[in-house]
C-alpha cells in the first residue's frame, strides 16, 4: 500500500526547472528523459534567454514565459542559478504567486547564512524549501553523475529524492538545518579548488623541466584514476582557457565566490586554509588578465608563466582563438 501511495504521489507532481545555463540545461534534459520514460508530465522550464531551452524542448520539455507562471503550474520547482543575487531574484519572482504546499529547491552554491534566510522566507510564504547544491562539472551533469547534498525537512527530501536519481549518482541528506548542505558543498569545493592549484603547479613544474603534459596526464590516469585525471585533462587539452567563443566549466568569479565562502567560514571557526589563500591570490591575478572566459584551472597557465613558459599551451595555440 505504501509503495502504491508513493507512485500516486509522484504521478501527481508537476515539475518545473528555472535556470538553463551550463549546468541547468544538462540537469533538465536528464530529468525530462526520466519523466518521459515513466510517462509523467513533461518538465516545465524557464530561462531568461529562451533559446537556451531548445535542446530541452526537443525532448518534450515545455518553456514557460515567466517564473511566476511556471510556479503557478508546478508543485516542485528546481532552481539552478549561478549566484546568490540571481537565486534571491528568482525566488522573489516565485513568491509573487500562491506557493502554499509547493516545494522550492535551490541547487546553487550559496553561503549557509543565505540558505537559512532563504529557507525562512520561503517557509514564511507557505511553501516548502530544500537547500540542495550539487557537485560536478557540466560534463558530469550531462552523464547524470552529480552528487546532491540536501538539507531541509526529511519529508521534503523524500518528496524530491526520486528525481535526483535521474540527474545524479548519490544523495547526501544532512538534516533539517538549511545551512548544512551549502556547508558540505563549500567543504567539497575547498578540496576541488586546492586540487586545481596542485594540478596546475605540478604540470607547470614538470613541463618546465621537459616532461610533456600528455605524459603527466597519462600518469594521473594510471596513478589516480579518472576522477582526478580529468583535472589534468582540462589543462593538457586547453580547456583552462576556452577563448572568446568558449565557456568555462567553473568560472573565475564563481571560484572567487566559493573560495571566499570557505575563507569566511574558516575565519569564523578558527580554521586555517593556507592553500585557499594561495588559490584566491591566483584568482585575483587571473581576473585581471585579458583572456576571455578563463576557467579556475587557468591557475595552470599562471604557473606556466611563472616557470618561464607561455600562458597558452600547445592545445590552446592550435585552437587559434
């Protein structure tokens, strides 16, 4: 009987998705595939630039003309925005309509304090809220291999959890405190940004002494496996500097934002983050450079220059943009 009720609950939900950027378009497409496969209502979505939703429309997704209209018609709405300001603005638009009983889920990386205030605001309007940032680059999102860190009421997590499986490989429930999921995301990103720094330094060091980036990357694959090797590939393949027509996986401004969150939390709790201080110093230097759309992994280019090499490696030069 309980299983039947769960099935009926899922069938009664109308899902919505706000924000079809690098991450959102991948997540929404995988969610739409899940809905189609299970004969559930098509995903409704909104993006300020409607053309970015065309790949989702091709799968059966339906674009809404505004956030407020989408929220009116949906019972669960997922928000994937890049900043706190964008998240706050989208939620404010959502709250202009009756949201009683609706579940609003933010998957952005925000500070714990922001998540708590946003949760209170949503709850005060009569809606339910989950803080659910995700781990993974757009390529990981495309492969439905994201990791969800989720905090909020357990019954709300249970309502959302079946859909996370269409977009990710793991879900961590971290309790009712809305700040815990962002704190876990920032903790994980502290490791990731430190890894980006270490990979950049290692590759520039080896290359300056005559070891090719391809050999260093192959070593990373054999020694550490694909999860770590992908950060070496971003460098050897020239992804760290995608050019004026490219898009970074993890932009410098977003790296500064997340690193700043980590630094503040460390300062507030008496922790030391010397690697993050180096990372943020390098990001500040990268933010002043003339190249377009630099990825956080452009630390590698910076380390190349400091080792007497060109900022652009051969992969970037061959691309010619």
